[in-house]
């Protein structure tokens, strides 16, 4: 069966491809808040990620000002404990410049295959979320830094680590700059079989 695309289909697909390519990771944000309703809309879209057996294993934690302030102090503490005071101050100052914080967790499963499938679904949900935000002019950075594995962070958010684990901390905001990137040629990563 041959694939036939109309001119409108081709334009739509090209526009979609450009939107996907335009999504960039950044950590340099303007001091401009992103509306809660936009973030809520992004979470609504995120939950439509592919999900085997419709387990919907994800949970989203949107941080308010107090939680952000406590998280920044925890970043400072962790860096001081694992590195040094100078780096701790730098990391805390950098974190304080991030306007939006959203944590994505995955419910744990005793079944190894289901756990892999659920984790993959959560990753797809994050991609949906960041693409939606990107289309609205909001950039993001998906991080899995030390804070996301520290029990004090779980305590701060009242997360039971026996029930869920962190997939990513999403820092977001309106970007100061968006970096450029390249990728390998498709021929280097695609194997076509007969």
C-alpha cells in the first residue's frame, strides 16, 4: 500500500516536525512567571501519553513559592555535603533563577516488565508536556540531579519512596536564549530490514 499525502498533510507534517525540532532544553529563564493554567493544560496533554494497560502511573507535583524556596535550600545543602560551599552557593543561585518547578513521578510496580512500561509511559508524558510548553513559548529542562534522589526531597513533598520514584524534575520558564543543537544523520541510527 503506497502512502499518499495531500499538500495540506505535507505542510502539517513539516510544521509538526519543526515544532518537535524547535523544542530545546535550557536553564536560562526570564523573570516572568508561567501561568498555572498553562501548566495545568500541559499536564492535561501529558496524560495522553502511550500507556500499556492504561495504568496511568504518573503523578505531577507543581511547586509553589515555599516548596521552591525549600528545594533551593536543599540543593545548597546537598552540594555543600557532596562538593563544597562555593559550588553549593552557585547551584543555589542558579536554582533561584528558575521560575517554574514540576516534579514527575512514577508509581512503583512489583512486576519488572510493567515497571519498565510504566517508566517509558512517564517519559512519553514528559515529552508531551515539554512539547506543549514549547509550543506556548515556554522552555524547560528535565533534570535528574542529586535532589531527585534525596530522602529529604521526598519528605518535603510527602512522597513515599516505596510507592513512587522520580522520573524527572522539570524546570521551566520563558527562555532568555535557546541553544542550537544537531543530531546524527538518520542513516546512522536507522536500520531497515526486509
